[in-house]
């Protein structure tokens, strides 16, 4: 037979648990995270998550495993924080390594003809169907359904061709693609 505790009893137990173990868990988090404020935020978030579970019967504050569970949550939250921080550092490092086009070619000004030439050179690397779908879509303004009927292909194939073309353009013309897409949006 399971004994059910009142909400008030759970809240009192939670308060005692928080007051007794908040500081020790902050100290435990120091093993992973140096910054005091971040450690306190992590432990607070764990207790907040625990508080949110008070209304459900899925977590028993009275059990012997409650402290082990909180410890595991603190550790996992610290590790997740470190993993996210490493990802941010890696991203920032990659951004710093890649010089923007205006830094590597500060005096470069491309005419529309030059931009279109770069686009066509990139498009010639594609299979003919891919190139035709792109031209009909962006230069002729045709819908996927119209292109599919005209080329005797499925709409799904048209979508796939267009997606593959855009992937190549993103890769080959990454510094110029936003400008080229802007040009496509204005009919001649």
C-alpha cells in the first residue's frame, strides 16, 4: 500500500531538502564549473525542475534515492553546460578564422554581370535537369507544379532538384548568395 503525502507535506519536505542541500550541491558543481554564479544557476534550475515534479507522483522526496537523483541531475546539467560552452567556443573560433569577403577582398566590387557569371559557372556543374529546374523557377518564375508538368517529372523531384541546387549554390557562392537571391526576387 502506497502512502500518499499531502501537497503541504511535500512542500515542507522540499523546503527542508533545499535549505539543507542547496549549498552542498553548489559545492559539488564546483568540480565541473568554475563560475560561482553559473553553478548556483545550475543547482537552482535542478531544484526548480524538482519543484515542478511535486504535483506528480513520479518523484518521491522521501525516498533514499532522492539525493542521488539530485546529484545526478546537477552533474548532468554541469556537463551539458560545459558541452554547450565548448560548442559556442568552437563556433566563435571558426567564425574568427574565416575572414569575411570584405576583409579578404576589400576593394572588390562586383557588377551584376560578374555575379551572374559566377552563378552560371556554378550552375554548369549541375546535371541538366537540376539546372533547368533552377532556371525555370528563379528566372521564369514558374511554380513547382508548372515545372513538373513541363518537364514530365513529379513535384517531389522538382523539390529535390531545387534543394540540391541550392545546397551547391550555398557551398560554392556562400559569400554572394544573399545578394544573388535578392536579385532573383526582383523581376527584370
